[in-house]
């Protein structure tokens, strides 16, 4: 797939990532305003919208400071009569949910859709949070695709549901859906020019409190009944015919696992494929359950569906044997795959699995014992590596390593808990390092250190910073300023001079902001000058009050891309072997993936194809052996 497939105006078909199919679906629905905060596994949605922004010129886009602002932005656009869309990872809805619950009460105007991506196995998240409960508890209709084609089709349908019932609609996905590829059928793009409305032509009343809230709740319950009636008839809830009185109930990616597992076992069981998570099509489900003796409920994470299915079964088929999490057949942990599903089906059907998966896993465990570990590390040239090295040296020189507490945050720098740094006494959620530091500063004799990135700073850290300054807390804050939201793909943020599509934006002056808030000191360091950073870091740690170190150097990947686009050379470094004394400080203390050891002479070697040319390693080397050479990367 190329971005050209997303842009094409005519009908056809294309191989697409499901995230890209979501974008295409929104474009086919003639979306007019989109807003996002990046987060895996949804980042490609933001990126794709940004890539095609200038091509269409008939929708507006913002990269918001956080998910709450993004949701409020698209809600405001909907109130103003513009179809709108946002997406976020599951924990992003934790940030946005305050407004989401109120939006559910007030309702909206034009179609408004929010995609929430859960992350079973916590591939890139701090928890395996189950986002399905947001829709249920807020009375917001929630749907779930299984394939890239459904991702496109259900996105379009979500706008129709939203507009008909004047409500937000949630699309729930999981990592394996977001990142799957599949052939999708494209309909003709018939977008209309973007046109601003007049409030008097579209206005409504969107507030909720007291007696107004109570009236909204009554309307919300009636609206849910109407939506449930529609969901009873939608084509996205369907039954795959099969043999016997053992059935399967599933949704999302687990539907694909179930189909493949049955193929492996050479059986054909009836499957209820659910597309609407809330409200459930209870009448259709009840009819399906009546003729079954056993039902296998396949869903990742919590027994969200199983609990509700059991309640329906109690009314229409009380003797139904339900196989799922409550029976102990499936776990509430991690993500599922075909072997996991096949083993349960084989057990229930008294059949032999198509292969001995336990033996495969046992062999894999043995291989793990002999394979070298590959812990996550910073990219070549990453400025965070230099910042943390300087921080370690400062602590060693002050001899206070055991007298500090280090509260880390969410970003590339989260890897500070790994060798060679092994910092991080806490790391909870975006911006949490500041609030945690406030409590620790009151409770401990030790020096309290907090660390955030520039994107996290504007996402969720500012209230905590204001709180620390207001209470005269004795905390040193490190802000790792690399100009972009690096971990999710170098997207822009309020610390960038650009916004969506590379359009110019006003960059927030970070140091002036800290000074205006009343920080006791604000010091800017360059992490590529690692030796020079040690003294100001020591000073900030030793000082009383709220002191800020801003470590400023752009993300290496982002910087390299800019150089290549500008036609500039990236000059790699080279270790001068005559100078090298095989001290290995660069290896033991720096962990740069571009650095290896030549087994023939024991000298350090820099791999030119990986080297960024930052020369941070020269700063670490006691004899300054690394230097630049004129070779293209």
C-alpha cells in the first residue's frame, strides 16, 4: 500500500493497513475535522491523515496537546456542524473520559467518531486496560471491526449512527486489528469543499449539570434503546452457519483466530460474529443461544461479553454450558492466538490439536536460554543517552546515588530503568512523575528527581509542575526536549514549530514558561556535550527548591530525516585505533548499538551504517578516540 491508495478518487481495491483503512473510511464519509494525540497502536491513523492533508484540502487537522483536547476539539467541530474524527490508544481515553461522559449526556450534532485501541499483551502500553467498558458505562454506542475491510466499512457506518442518533460513536480495536493488512474495497470519494458554518444555523445547547443532567440521562436511556434496535438489524452482527449444538461467540481479532482454529481441526461450528459491543443485540443473541448446549466465548482481556451472554442465557437457555474465562479455559491475561483458541476447541470437542503446541513452546523456552538477550536501547545518536550518562556521572561525583529517588515518565526515556542506567523508582502514567514527586518530597529525606519529555510536559505534566512550584517543593525536574513526540513516530507537539502536515505553528517557549511559573532556576544543556552537562546537573540537584534542567537536542531519527530531505551529509564517526586504549567505557557505559568490538585486536569499532555521527561516544571516551570521517551514511 502507498498513500496514493488512500488518496485515489475512484473505486477499486488496495492492500491496506487497517489503520489506513480507517482513514479511507473517514474520507469516504467526508470527514471535515480530525484531531489526535499520537499513541501506538493508532499512530498510523494520525500520520496518514497528515500525509494526505495537502492533497485533499477539504478537512482540517490538528495534533492536540493530549487526548482530552483532541476529543473536545472534534466534539466542538461536531457541535458546529462538521463531521469529525479522533483516535487514541486505550490509556488515552483515561485522559479524555472526563469530557467523554459529559458529551454522552449532551449529545452532538454532525457525525463524531472516536477510535480507541486496546493493547492486549501491553506491547506499547503500561497496562492491558479493557476499553470496552467506556462505552457501556457512558451509554456511548461502541462497535468493533475484525478486518481491514471492516475497519473501513464500520468507520463509515459509525458516522451514520452518530448523525442519526446525535451521539458520539466509539470504534474499539486491538493492536492485532490496527496493525493487520488486508485487501479492501474502495468506494468513490465524493468529498465536498470545507466550508465554515454560522453558529446561529447549527447551534444547540451542550451543557450538563444538576436538573439538566437528570433530563439528559432520561433521554440518553431512550436513545440507547433506539440504537439497540438498529444494532439488532445491522449486517455487522451475523451468524456463520455450522454443524452441531456447540457454538462460538466472539468479536474482533478473535473471530479470525476462531475461524483458523476450526480450519485446523476440520470442524465447522456456528459462530456468532459480534460487531456491536454496546448496546448488544440481545434479541438476536437470545435466538442464537436457544438451540445450543455449549457456547465457547472467545474474547481477550476481561469477560466483558461472557458476563452479559451468561445473563441472557439465564433467561433463554439456563442449562447452557458456557466455556470461557469463568470456566478457566481462557485467561484474562495477554493476547490470544490460533494455538490458544485451537487448544480450547479441541478440548471441548474431544479432538486432537493439529500440532503439539506445548512442545513448540517448550523448544522456544530452551532456545531463549542460549540466545543472547536483546534489551531495548536508545537509537544511535539519541540525545537521551547522553543526558542519562551525564546524570550518572553527576550522581557519582556527588556520591548520592543511594540518596535520591527518581520518578520517570512515559516516553523513549522510560528505558532509563534498563542497564546501564537502572534509574526509575516509579513510572505510572504521562505526567505522573510530578504528582508522585510532590508526595515523595513531603515524605522523604532524599532528593527527589523527576523526568519528562517535551511532549509529556504539555500533555499532562503542567498541573503537577504548578503544584510543585506553588508548594515550594524541593524537586529537580529534567525535561528532555527533542522537539517531537519521538516514541510514536516523531509527530509534532506544542514544542515543535510545525503542526499537522508540516504546516507552521507557534512553538511554545519552554524556558520562559518555567520562568513565568516561578521555577527557582532554569538551565539549558546540550546532551551531545556530555562532559559539560555534569556541572549544571550537579548544581541543580544540590540546590533547594524547584529547579529545571532542559536537555535540548532534536530526536536523532527526526534530525537525520531532515538532513536527508535537505540533501545534507550524515558524517559517521570512526574509532582511531592508534588512539584507542581498549578501555571500553563506550561499551560498558553507553550502550550505543553502532559500537562493537573488533575481535582481532580488541579495539572498539563503529559501524558506519548505524552511526549517526553525534560523537557522544567521543565525550565518553577518556582518550577521545572517536572522530568524524567523510563518508556518507
